[in-house]
DNA sequence: TATTAGCAATAACATCGTTATATAAAAACC
DNA sequence: GGTTTTTATATAACGATGTTATTGCTAATA
C-alpha cells in the first residue's frame, strides 16, 4: 500500500467517479421504476450503463452497495416530496398535506417504496446507518406534529411517538393497498383519512384538557 | 390423452400425492422458519425432502406453486391463531385479544408474515384467488368488531371498514417493527396500543351518539 | 404378456452474484 | 523521458438459481 497523496488528479478522479456513480444510479433508478425490483441485476445495470459488471463492483463494492444507494435515494425522494409541501394555513392542515404527500409518493414510486420497506431484493438488507439516515426525513412530520399544539404543547419524545403512530398508520394502509389487499383504489384513501382523523382528533387537538 | 378412469388405484395415488405434498410443504415450512424466505430454493427443498427437483415440479408446477402453498398456509396459521383466542368477557376485550394475537403471530412467524405481506420471493406474487382465500380469516375480526356495538349496531360494510382500519394499523406497526424502523422492541407495542385505542374509542364505543 | 402412460432422476440451459485473471492505461519515480 | 508500479476494466469462469428436455423405469391397461 502506498501513501496515496491527495494530488489534484486524484481529486478530479474522485469527482469523476462520483459522476460515474450518479450516472449508474440514474440508469439503475430507471430500471427499477420501469421493471420493478426484480429486474435489478448487476448484468442488466451494466448493460444499460454500457460498462462491464466489474465496473459496478469497483464503484459500489457489490450489489448491496448499489441497492443501498437506491434505498437512500428513495428516502431522499420522499424527503423532497415532503419538503415541497407548502405549510400554509393551519398547522393541522400541514400535517394532513404531509400525509397526502406521503401516500402520493408511495403510490407514484411503489418500486422505491418496496425497496425502502418491503424486502424485494434478497441480496439486500438495509444497514443500520442507512436506516437511520433515511428516517431523518421524518423530522418534518415530527415538527409538523409539534406545531399543532401551542396551548398545550407536546414534549419532544411525545411528538416523536405521535409522528410514529401517524407513520405506522400511513404505512399500514399504503402497504396493504400496494399488496392489493385492499380491493379498490379509492377505498383505502377514505379509510386512511378516517384512521388519521381518529388520531388527529385524539392526539393533535389543542386546548383539549388545558385551556 | 386417455380418458383416465377413476380407478381405486388412481384415487389412492391422488391421496398419496396429497400426503407427499404435505410432507414437502412441512419441510419447506421448516426451511422457511429456520433460514428465512431467501433459503427457499427448489434444490434446497428437494435435498431436504430427499427427492429430485423434478418431483417438486410434478407436485406443484413450479416455484410459484410451492410458495403459494406456503402463502396459504401462513394465512391458515394466522386464522388458527385468531380462532384460538377465547372470546370471553366484553366484546371489546375480545377485539383487543385478537389484535394481540395478530401481533404475536407476526412476531413469532416473521418469515411467514413476510411471504404474506412483503415480497421476499421474487418468483412469487400471490394470485388473486390466494389473496381472497387468505383474507377470509379476517371475518373473525369483522365479527368481533360488529359484536362491540349492540345499542347502535354497525352495518356489515361499516364493520368491514373498521376491521380494515384496525388491520392496517396492526400491519403498519408490525411491518415497521419487523423492518426495524422502530428502535426498541417494547416501544412499538405501547404505540400500537395507543393507536388502536384511538380507533376503538372513536369507532367501537357503544351508545356514543345514540342512547 | 405386451403396450402404453406417467413419473422421477440426470443433465442441460439461461441467468444470477461474484471473483480470478489478464490486459490496458495512467501515475509515480528516477 | 523511460521504467516501474498501481489502478481500472474487460473477459471468462465458478457456484447457485429456476426451469426444461431427455432418458429410463415402474405400473396400469389391453
């Protein structure tokens, strides 16, 4: 092993590699969106990119590394979707809008959602670090929850718990709908709304006991 | 093609085949429980059974056929778990007990649960018929829901909807816990209880508006 | 008894993730 | 500038996967 000095060339090379990685991930993302998680094979990706499979291994280590990037990208897309929700109007309406955005993201990007929460790629199980990174996007929901009650404010831990309950409700409905365990397409939406409403009415109404 | 008469031999042969199928499925079930869905390969199953892979194809058609039987068996096990819940005491306590049994089943049989609701075997997607057969087990929950309100009874459709909401809540928490998106083991239990309680208090209390 | 139908074992095919080998290219060094 | 060393990529191979074609054997039927 050499000392591998930080020459300008090495830096440029690193940047070039980063660009390569992004390009590869763009192609892999297209493959994922168009043909689903089962189509994600190293050979398919390499053929799509126009390189050898060996390149993928030097860039990402193994298939785990490739899918892990897609996993993180999925959570990043979700975070962006939630972040683009305008929080005008009442705080509770903002929570509603976040929930709708979550459901919309899951429906529009079901393959990404599968990688994030189902386990469609046998070779991949998300590492602890990636899971924690992905969950960072939920701070938006936690903050939105916390903003709902100003008269009887919620503790940090409690708002996390409420956000988790909302998340579980969202995921439950969305996941069962994607697995086609809910017959129609429009039906789970109304069910989801009713389920969320029970949570909101019980836990997010301000000045309930306190005045 | 011959007319294939229903001789006693043929009948015995069919029964023998059924016994064989059950034995194969028992072995496959053990493999699933011990090593997870990724270990479910035709060669592994055949080696475990002590037969050739070709036998599996004559018995089940293809891997889809094998996993489909495990899928149905999973729902059957869940149904049995729910059916073994004693419904003594208040109707609402029975609903609570069903929910606990559901959660317990999912935790104890996570590999089965994955096959039923995640998509861990790329070669298998549940057919419509199997999905409908599996969902039959939820009649227990629907009936339990319907039994909760006698003063202000619920319509059949409404009790189905409420059961679906409970189911989605259960699945949301259980699924996120299995995917390790909920940090601790005991935490999601209390969260699940709170989520369920909001639903029960809102939708399952009798004589709420009517007296 | 002779024939025929069906089942199962073996081997093969295509594909998968991964790796060893070899070749080309570029950086490092003198 | 020439030489060496390191790096990167392509090719081919290995083991394992689902599936199928081929072959041989067993048993019911005529």
